[in-house]
């Protein structure tokens, strides 16, 4: 069994969207795969967090895939975050 991500308790994405009833099952799926599962190494949030110095510097609406959660945009993401994400995804 894989140990849970050390950033899980501080992750703004989990804190904000983990309580959203409309997205509850999708968030549980992300947590099981990216925070507690074998996809931890692929978590873009974790990579951006390491690069910027902490999970609080990663936009709350960024999913572990590096994309904004449905119904939101990257419009308010800082330029440095966008550049890191572009480098990791493309």
C-alpha cells in the first residue's frame, strides 16, 4: 500500500472541493488516485507546490492533473504557475 501524500492535510484543493457535495465522488477519486494511490508522482499540484515552496501557493481550483476543475478557469492563475504547468503538461 502506498503512503498518503505528505501535503494531503494542507492541500487547498482537497480542503475547498472535498466538501463540495456536487463534486464529492470525483474528488474522492482524485484523492484515492493522486493523494493516496500510485499516481502521486504524476500529481501536477505536488510538482507546482515543490517548485513554488508550498501547497498554499498552488491555485485552489487546480486539479491534480494540472487542469482547472470544471466550471472554473486558469484566468486568475499567476504567470509563474501557468509557466510551470505548461512545462509539465506539454
